[in-house]
């Protein structure tokens, strides 16, 4: 990714797949220029003091190149680990506040609903505290991000209209005129035949759409898509989705179409767009994406 000219490399911590902190450390030590982000660690998975220690360590490995991310985590996964909280919103709020204060070098004593710290301070706070963004979706969580985070990480299938709406939620809650960086994850597929690229993403998107998550319901075409799915099934409905619908949820199609999709997202306020390569052959697909999309 670094040699091909990408600016950032993002790692995930989906349960029970890979651990983000160790992946980020490996990426930072294997590169010289690339910025590395975590999107995200669940707030409940670690004590905030430990999260701050890990983020400080990563920031020390590569000053100015690490970007931390904290979110709710998928609640079903948190329940599997026995870590689900009655109020994920409060947990996230308290965690973000504590982590960012510790990274700034503060000595912290707090007794919150979930976070309790008694005179905790990092022995080696980073000289340049890293950004800590919130990986969130809904209006209440975006308001927490506005108050307590440096930015927002929006997961895949985020439309430009949704991004504009999310930015407004954050802006309304933010103290003063604090700037928040928006990072957007996006599925990507590029082919000289744009229909081939869209077919490659139909299955993965149909699986997610079938659960009708709240954030997809913001899409202008989702009601029509749901009606078609009720009659023909989700995969058939997605395969018949018009090109305009795809351009709202992914960077997909011919190179020119995919570049236009990225430009729409940038115009809506995305400062970074992280693309998912095809897991069947990620190295080859990363090369294809670089050749097609980087200028």
C-alpha cells in the first residue's frame, strides 16, 4: 500500500477475527510514511487506561502516523464476551473522554457509571497526541463524538447525503468551532466492465441489506429496494439495483465511475476514504485499485 502511493492504511477489530492494536503495530513498523488507523476498538473490550497506554505506544512507534478509533462494538459480540453494557452510549462517552485526557498527559481521577480511575496518568504520554475518532452511526452517538472525539469513522455503505447529515449532527454537538475529521470506509470494485464490478459487490451488500440496519434506511432508494427484495429476494433486488444506487454506497464500476463516486464522497466532507480490497486476492486487488483510482 505504501509503495503504491496510498496515504493511509486502516485495520479493524471485528470479533472474533483479528486484533487491531497488534495489526497497527505491525503496519507502523513495516512502513515509513503510511498513516495507520484503527477502526475501531470496542470501548468495553479494554479498560480506558489500557487503551490509552496502547494508543500512546503506537503513537511513540511512529510519531504523527497513528490514528486511534473507539466505538460501541457490535452489541451481540459484546454480549458473547460478557461485556455488554446497559448504556453503550454512556460507556463510549466516558471512555473517549478518559482516553483523550490521558493521551494529553492529564492525571485523571474519575468515578463514572462505567469508568473509574484513581490518579491515573501515563508515564510516557505521546509528545504529539494521536487523533482519537469515534466509530459511530446514530444521532446520539454522533453527538458524543462531537463532544468527546477528534473525528468520526463511518463504516461502509455510507452515502454522501448520510455523510452530510452526520457532519451536521457532530457540528451541532461540538464545543466551539472544533474541527472533526471524517473518515469513511467504502467497499470498492473496479473493472473495465462496470457491471462486472457491481456484480462482484452484490452478494456482500445483499447480506448486509437483508438485516435492514438503520443507516441503510437513510438511502433514498432503500424503500424501493426492500419492496423488490420482498418479492424476489435480496440478492436479486441488489443485482437489479441501478448504477445511481451503487454510487451512493461504494466506489464501484469502471475506473471513471469509481473515481466519480470517491469525488462525491470527498465533496460531502470525507477527508479520508478507506477502500476494502477483494479478500479473495487482496494484494492483486490493491494494485488494481491503485492503478485505477490514484492520480
